[in-house]
């Protein structure tokens, strides 16, 4: 969706949220399942145990995936199309949400800056790729 093409702000927000939300249980959690055996002490993917606020973990993750999907919707307008779009979607997910988790969320939770692990960028990169694919499909249907 190019800016200035008559696309409304609501479409960016709505399609971005939907794409990011759906990408969590499909792409992010499938990647988590693929890596699950190699991550000691990690919860099984599609974890529905409630968090401290009573929200199932998967729904909480999907909600925040939707919020990041809105950010993605605005940023992706600068991406080239084709295979480069998919690569940049993966890199968006691998870098931005992961860095936010390491450098903002971890310290807020009293854990200090997050330690580097390849799993965060891989899981979030899978989410980014999924968000890009779903977002492009939603825009194609318009």
C-alpha cells in the first residue's frame, strides 16, 4: 500500500494489526516449535497458560504481534517489492522487536539488558516474514 494512493490510515492500522496478530500463532509459534527441542527450559509453543494478568500467553503474544504489525505496516511502505520485501520483513522482525525486548522490556522487568541469543531474532524474524506475507495478501484483496 503506497502512501498517497488513497489508502486510509485505518487500513494501515487494521491490516497491520491483523497481519501481526495472525503471524504469531502461525509463523512465530511454528518457528518456536521447530526450535523447541534446542531451547532448554522453554515453554512448549502455543502456550495458553495465563500470564499474571490472566491473559493466555499465546493471546498476549499475538496482541503484541498485532501492535508491532501496525509499526510494520507503516515501515513496509519503504520496502522494495519481490524477494527483497520478504528479506526486509524478516529483518524487521529479527531486529526491531528483539532489540526492544532486550533493551527496553528486560530492564523494565528488572532483569537487566537481555543476553544475546540467536533464538529471539530467529523467532521474531519468522514473525516478521509471516507479517509481511499476510499483510501483502490482505492488501491484494482490497
